C-alpha cells in the first residue's frame, strides 16, 4: 500500500468515527485544513519534478476530492441522524383525548328544533309565521272565536285567569294560539296563509298534559279554499314532518266553536311497540283538530263569510316532538335536566331545511 | 256517554255488526272511545248446583258445599254466604278464575283445615252490583254447567262515545240510534205515543213559576202527581243496564229518572209528594238559603240559582239535583214527577258556581229537546205506574210555555261544494237533511231548511254543510292541493324571529344547552327579580310555585341549574329564549335571551383536563355570551358602551350593562348577587346574562347586498407597545378609546395585553399595557412618523384618563 493509500484509509476511518458535526470538522481540519495531512502533501507538489508531479498531481487532487466528498456525505448523515433523534424526542401520545368542542356540546331544545322544522315545511307552502301575546283578553281568546258566554266549551279549556281589574275586565293566559288568528284577520287583507306557533296554557297536569305547552295553528283565508285543500295540506305536512312516503289520515266530524264544519284527524300508525310509528301499522291516533273557519269568526273579523272562506287547524308542537323523536313524558320538556337536553336536544348547526332533509 | 249494544238495538233495527256500528259512530262524529264487554272478564264463570251443604267442622259461619259444576265429580267448596244451601243454583268460580270484584285469581285453598276447590260468587264479586248479602241465587231452571254470561245476558258490549258539546241530541241512546239510522245503518224504531189513564181530580199540588224578569230560566214546567204506588227495587233488566253504564241502582223511582236521562236524554225529577209541604215554587234563591242535595252535600245558593222551594224551604236545584228531604225511598207512595225546561246558560253557571256535576246538568247545559218535555213526562209516568204497582195518576200539567222556536235557514245547495269540495246532488242533500229530521222546502238552488227541535246546535249554512258531509262521509271529499302563492318560497320570518333563531344557535355553539321553562314562577322569585305586579298574579294557579308571570328568565334558569347540581351535574350552561312580562298588555310582553353558567362551565369546556383544568366561570364569560348573542342578532357590539348599573340581582362590582346611549339597554351580564342565591336557595358560582332583543335597532334596508371592494393596504402594518399607569377607578374602555381615537387614519387596532397591579406600581393605580397597530396606506412609516403618532397616543390617553407612560 502506498503512502497515499494509507493516508486515505486513515482519514476515512477518522470520518467514519466522527459521531458529531464538531468531530467531523476536526477530521476535516486535520486532513484538508491549512496544515492538514492532505494539504501538507499538496504543498510537496511544488518541489517535485514535472514527471513526479504529473503522476502525483492527479493522485493528490483525487484524494483531496474524495476526502471532501466523504466528509460532506458524513455530514449529511449526521444531520439526518440528529434531526431524527430530535424528532424522536419530540414524540407525543396523540391518543390523548381532546376537550369536546363547544359546538358539539351545546344543544337546541326539541321544541325549537321541531318549530324550525314546521316553519321549513309551511314556508315552502307559502305560509308566514305570526305571533301574539300570551296574556290575552277574554274577547280574543273566546268571544271573537265564537265561544258564547257561559258555554260549556269554555270550560273544556281549563283557563288560567288573572285577578279581575277594577273596571271588571279579567285577563287570561291564552288557551290556544287562536287569538293570533283573530289579530291577523283583523289586521291583514286576505289572501292569508299563516302558521302561529307559541306557548299556550291550560290548568292541567299529568304525563301528557302540562299547564304550559306549545301549539301550532294554521290559517288559510281566501275565496276558494275548501275542505279538500285542508285534507291535502295536512296530508302533505304530516308526510314531510314525519319524513315518510305516505300517511293515511281519518277525518272525523267534531266540534270546535270557531270552525264549522269541524273535524278531528286521526293518523294511521303502529302503536304495538314502545314508540308510535307513523306511516305504518293498523292503529289510529288522534293528532289534530281542524275545520272551516266559522262564519261568525269571519264576521267578527270584518270578513264577509259569503265571500271569504278558509280553514284552520291546531296541533301540539310538543306532541309532534314526542311522536317523532320518542319522548314519553311531556313534563320533562320543561325541567331543563341536562341529561334530557343532551339526549333529546339537537346540534346547533343542524338547521332543519327541506333541501337537506328535515332531520339527520 | 255510555250504552250497551242491546240497549241501542231497543231503538235501532239493524243487521250491522258491532264493528260496523262502532266504525260508523266514529265517522259520523260520535267518536267511540272504548268498548268493553263484561263477558270478557266473566266468561269463565259457570252455573252450578249445590248438592249438599254441611256445617263446617271448625267454623260456625262457614259451610262445606258439594257443588255440581256440570262436569266431572262434584267439588268441595267452603262458603260463608248465609244463603248457601242445598239445592241452590248459583255462579261457580273455579281455581284459576279471576274474580274482578275481589281482584284475585282463585286457587285451591284450605279454609280452617277444609279444602276448597272454588267459590260460589256474589253479584259484587262479579261487579254486577253492590249486592253482597249472599251468593247469587238463580231460578230453578237455570242450566247447570253453562256459562253464566250467556244465561244472564251479560254478553252485551258497553260502548262509550266521547260526545262533543254541540251534540246534545246524542246524550241519549235514542238520539244515537236516530243518528245511526239517518246515516243508513238501520231503521229507527219510532215509539208509540204514550197514553196515560189520568184522573183529573188526583192532583192537589200546585207548581208556581216565580222568576221575576228572567222567566227564560225556566220557560216551562210539566208535572204530574201519581198516588198509591209502591217503590221497591227496579226490574233486573233496568238495573242491568244502569250497572253496565256505571250507575248504581237505588230504587225504582230513582232508577226510572236515571233511565229516562240516558235512554231519552230527558232528565226528570221525582219528589215524594208526602214530604212536600204546600205548593212548589220555582224561583231564584236567596242569599243564606241552603239545600242538602241527594248526594248528601249542602249547597249554598244565591239570587242567580234557580231553585224549587216549598213551605219548608229549598227542595231542589232546578235542572241539576233534587233535595234529600223530598227524595224518594222505599216508603214513598205518592210522587210528583217533574219534566221541565231550564236555561242552559244558567244551569252551566250554577253548576260551575256550586261545583256540582250531574247527568241532568250535563244535558240541560247543552240543550234538551223542548218538544219532548211533555212526552217525556208521559213515558216516565207510564214507567212509574208499570214498575211501581199501578197507582192513580193526575192529569199532566204544564206551567209556563214550551218555546216554539222557528229557525229557518236559507240554504244555497252550492254551499256544500263551496265549503267542502264535495260533489253531492241536490236531491241527495235534501234527502240527507230530511233523514236527519230537518224540514226542507223548495225546489230551486236555494232551499229553506229548519232544524229539528233536538238540534239546538244548528244555526247556519255551514252547520248544514257539516250535516251533509258527515253523513256522506268526509273520506269522500277529494283531496286537493293548495295552489302555490309564489313560484319560489318567500322569506316568512320577522326580524325578531330570525334573531331568536340565530341567537339560539350562536349560544348552543358556545356549549350552552337550550332550556324551555315555565312562564310562571313562585311569587317570591318574581318579586326578587323586580316582578310581583298584582296584574301578573294568576287567580287560579295550578300550584304556589307557578303563581306569577316571570319578570325575568333568570329565576327559572338559576333554579334549573340548582336542580341539575342536585342531580350531580354541577357545571351546567343553560339558556332560554322566551317571553318575560312587565304588565298584562301586549307591549308589556318582551322577548329576552338569557343564559347562565355554573361552576366551571366555561365556553371552552368544564372540569379537569390534562390540557389544563377549567377554572370557575366569571363575569367575563357572561359578558362574552352576551356579546356573542348581540353579534348574532346584528348589533354593533364594538360601538356599545359598558355601564355598571346592572340590576340588584347581580353582584354590584362584577356586573355590567351594554347600552346604546345611556337609556337603551341591550344587555346585562354579571355574577349573581349572593343575596339572590340566598333568596332562591341555590348555590353558586353562577354568572348570567340577559339580552333584550327588541331593544336592538331594526336593521337598515340597504339598496344592494354588495359588500363593497376590499381595501387591503400593500404596506406592512407596524405594532408599538405602550404601558400606562392609570388610576384604578378609570375603566379600561376609556383608555382604549382614547388610544384608538388618537389617529383614526393610522390606528387600526388597540389591544390590551396586560393589566398589572403590585410592586412597582403606586397604590391605587394599575399598569395597563397595550399594543397599537398602525396601518400605513400611502407610504412606509418613518421613525419620525411613528414617533409622532406615539406622542399623540400618549397625549390622548393622558387627557382622557390622567394616565402616564410607565418609565
């Protein structure tokens, strides 16, 4: 082995042995620095004969280049190893659970969600949303709606009253959202298509009755709408709301002071299990009351019953929620038990819309 | 209204099955609520004969029977009934049978050491009557071994219909049969006119009407005296029907009045004539007068109550209930039978006032057929004479006059199509109305129609349409679709409705749960939150905890938080979007969005977590919630002023109000005052906010929806930090505004990044550190430019707050 070969082998061993960038720099300086072993050899070239130089020149240059490359390669490797070591040391346990994002935690109450669902359906059919006060006069809650003074139908409403005022007037908590119908018919020109969601009150309490509950009434007034339209509207509404392909309805003659003819509507369902299934089965379940607006009511609102006609209906929002989403105790709706709210409530970004399906 | 199938068939000739009848009843508006058949629960009981009856060896009052049940060996039965005897034919229940009256299922038992393999049943044990003095004792010819229900005719379904208040005509079995017949389900059996052999001289009792200026309270009073009768139990067939519909047989006279009430919808009263002193007068009551009714209760009457009185005082609440002192018992021999008309409104008012519900009141307040008043008296008289051993009847007398009301409706036959959409021929319309008993006259497109006397509910054209439609069948009405009003659905929500919806979802995305709480709260809570207005106190609350309309959403939310805490859920964040009440007017009802956070229910999460434990909620969480709501409903939150005059239920030093000008409050927020916690008996920490959405100005209509061009500068923004020493009483907001206002063109943002009190800062002062963002638009800022702005900021802050730059 020549001197140069021996030197190269020594330097390569040193490069391989350098385990840090600093050690490698030491090797570089020892070989290629001003007084390095390779540089010292290069300096001898000047004193050589042209023949010797011709032989040794390329050999030394080759050595210098190879050593330089080896050092660069080693440097890259060391850098890579150092990065790997750093990354390894930075490892975390990504299985650590996160806090739930607030938007996943919060819930919309089923009454609000179902009301939004109902609005989505009826808005598509051209209905606007009307509202009115909870504290009403006897006139708007009863008299204008054709409940004669002292009529037993008034008693069926289990009304909450306020104390009589000095002038003898006694305010009450509306027993239905129908006073809003009167307000609307008195203040707006037909044609009217309105839904009226809101709180209503009756002095009653058990598993399916609470002293406060929510109603959605609908009203259509124009010059042509008849019971056929009423049937069609309710059928389409129930289909859309329960998100089923078909519903079968049974209309029974009934009585409400503010409509004539009046009907109660049963929906075909399956009550065999613990939950009611709409759109299938062989049972009937009463679901709403409706009818053609009574001529006296129209007259009370300044509309000529021989010119204007239309229908109205009323349905329980809470009850619709119970039927669709399977709650069995109405009282729990108003208890604000977070376990119930988390279970039956809806995610804030799940806004009901017909285009995306009312519910997930 | 309850009746049995066989009872119905007394009046209706029909081949229809029970199912068909039930379905038709529902379709014509007489909704069937329940069908029960006693045979279903008594089907196992058989007729059996007692072969032997020996004294029980160990008990004086018991006997040991050998009973022939019609199959197999005779069975040994221990029996305690006094009438258990050899040869008795009775009703036998075997082990395994359910005894409804005892609510037990029989098993083989040992009674005083003697085995018993069943029992002989009493009527009460089978729920047939209250009779329990002995076991059922059947006639000799009762077929042993056959089912008792078949022999006793108990296989008779009981149908209960839910009667709507307008259909008083169907508060009787006859009326129901009449309606079914009109619907084509059979033929009504029209009763013969009743003839009574009367003796005009048998009447020595007068009825006087003395109702002053309201004679309509009792327009007519029919009566008759019957003498020499014998009152005892009513016949079995009548008792069976009364029991089937839940009435208790008492004696023949009482049972007859009950029977007439249900069979014909004609309430009657029978006085024991011998207990009546002098004449009977129908008059208004007087304050202080009292009547002990047949139910044993005492009723105090007043000037609005119509009573029947004799020389001894009150004897009856007219049309509602008779009195105890002139009631009929087993010794009654002479009676006055009353069949009268009473004013529906006055009956309803009286019944409500006195809190008395009777079958008579039920019918009179809905309307009883006036035309049947006299005939009802005749039928009742006949029943009394038939069932109470003859007697001698006086002539029927009518005091007052049965009103002859003529209701004629001009009925365009096209109304049926106009209101119902149903195509029915003129002939068919007229035929249906006639079948229902309406008088119809005329041949044109408009006919004259008069409703029968038993239909007080029919007044107008729409009523007639309903009659036609319910008989034709609502299912025959073709379904139609409402025509679209607009090609594309329009915006249908008001600003307030949209705001509520947005706020709801904004709060839920902040981790809060929406609650819906009672509109009424305990009075003490209402008062603590500024309510308690007597106008807002319910006269008839369902409970003391629900007595007053809420002046704020917070009492409900705070109480709800405590309920959750009591269940082990201490960290809750709840909100409600709902109405509060300032007074009882429409404007006094306001929409509010309010929320509470309890414990560590921070918007970022609650409780402990490896990434950092949540601290207790504080006033700034509530402020952030209020801000989020305001933002979501379109308020310019950055322009609002913060005041510190929140209501007294908030912590005075940790609460605030967000206002547009000093008078328009948009929101309150803060920690709940310790006294409030005490008043509501709840525990904190609790923070709350209330946003008054109606106070936020309505959005301005804009000409275009364009957001305009984006004006983003090309030059780099520059940030500079400042620290000011400021008196601690100066609100931070003042300093920030001063800094921001120092150069409105250049300064785009001022951010408070540190508040420091303590070493190095004089007592009573704070160090407030801000960074200010300068956004040049035309040229890069030079050091001189920046220096100039900095000086302006320092000067502006100093002027506004007295603060100095911290060295």
